[in-house]
């Protein structure tokens, strides 16, 4: 967005042609680390809809060191009891910090994983949703932007109900479908239905050839010590591939490496994280991180040894992970948290979650919400245009 547009938006918002982020910066929210961890854990044990990326051990680790994700604030909702319980929680940051837009809105905090569904108490979800909205109003902003939320989930339904009581409606800014797993089914049956017998036979032949490098073994690390050891294997695999060449592997940045080491081992203390590894003899050829919350697993990241690409190591690991999750009575579903066009997981996990970004107005007939909406859509259009241009340029170079 150009400086001219930014200044026009500032004048519309405040009537002053001054530095945008100072003119309309919202009041300071509660720092994330100010929330009592015991309260946060109590809430996470009985939430309406699970989100492992907003568990305290994960989000606090992100906030402590992950690149571009530190300094997060939080909106909290509490009950009216004499000893108020935490019944709602949403990490947030300013619209300026999230998108460099100089407007009075808060944006859900980016927890590294692609899910920002708020934590709402299952029993008090209606009150929790209403009080989170009130907390946002108390921070001095005009709107909330929730990115990467499950649009058809129970948490967003509770927020929609709370908005309706105030005569308000959320606006969907963008949405897409991504892969998820119904882990209540038999794993082998599910895979046969998804891939078909011919594809499974081809993958089995690849696995048989892989065994020429040593016994093929699927390993699951659960306890803190085992998870810590398996994580180092994962980090090395991730850095050995295209993410390492691009410079985006977790281990290539001290803050990111510190975050994932802290988060995975802390979650393993409460059986909320597994790291799965596929080995051929002594060689790890693929590994993945799978945090858990309530009955849902989350496929956070995968790393592979590209020297074994002809054996489809990522797919082989995903097949074993699918069987593993389907055989676990504690897990009923899994969120791939993958891009909508992920060619590896989409054919295997045939369920779909509708994920999107929503704009939540906090006041009725508020022209500022239209300005925020316009700015967000203009930003997205500009980014889409840039991506198409870069894609076209790459195709020209290839041609």
C-alpha cells in the first residue's frame, strides 16, 4: 500500500496527517506472559474447540524467541465468580505490526502454526465469546481480524452468536479448504479408500526397495527426552532439503530453534507432542512434528532426506502416521495445517476443513470498519498480483 493511501486512511481515521502508527495505535493490551500459566492450562483442558498452537507451552515458547512473533499481547475473558476463572483467551497483535496498516484493529497472534482459533471454555463459551469481544473494545480498537480460523468450527459459531446479540456480523475476508483426517476410521481402510489399491501397491513396492538400505522402521517419540532427541533428527532433515536452501529451516535461526526445542519438550511433559521418524536401517529419511490438544493432532512440519526422494519418504511417513493416529483411541481427528494445494497430504487425508480470515466489527454502523475492510482487501489484491507476477517471471525464465 502506498504512502499516499496510508495517509488518506489515517486522515479518515483520526483527522490528522501524522505518523500513522502513533496517530491511532490502540491501548496496550495485557502482555502474553502476564497470564497465569495455571489458569491458561486449566482453560486449555476443557475448551470448546482444540488448538494446540494456542496451548501455553507452545505459544509462550513462540512469544519468547520466534522470529517476528515475539511481543504478543492477549485478550482474556473471565467468569463473574468470586474467584474469576479464565474462560477465554486470544493472543493478539496490532494491525500495524501484523500488516503495516495504520488502522485501529487487533489481529490474532501468529503462533507459527496456521491456526488461530481462540480458546473458549466449553461450558461458558457464550459468555467467553462475549467477554473477549468486550475486552477488544476495552483495548480501544474498532475491529478484530482473526486469521486462519476454522470457519465452520464451534468457536467461530460461538463468536457469531455473540456478535448477533449485539446486532453485528463478521465478514469473511478469504477462505480455503485444507486436508484433515477422520481418525475414528480404520487406518488401512481409510488409506485404501483414499489412494486405491493400485497406488498403495506402488508405494509398497517403493517401501520394499527402501528396505534394501536397511530395515524400514516407523518410530514415535513421546517423552521429553525422546522428543528432544527426535527433534534434532527432524531439524537436521529439514535443513538438508529445500527449506535449508531457501534459508527457512527452523535450525537456521537461533530464535526459531530455541522456540521449537522449548515447545516440543514442554508439551511432551503432558503427552501433548509426538515426533515421528521413518528410518531405513540407521538412516532417518523422514520426520514430522505432531502436537496434540484434546482429541485432535496437528501435523506441524515434515522434513525429508532428499537423497531418498525416489522412495516417496514424505508420503511413506504420512501413511504410517495415518495408521498410527487412527489406531490411537485418544485421537479422533487430525488437522494437516497444510497449504490448500499441498500435493503430498491432500490425496491421503481426504477430509477438509474450511479455514479463513474474518473481520469482526466491534460497533454498529462504524465507518472505520469499512476502511479497515477496504485496506485489508487492497493489501491482499496487491500481494496476489505480486505473486502472479513472480510466477509469470519464473515461467519466462524456464522457457
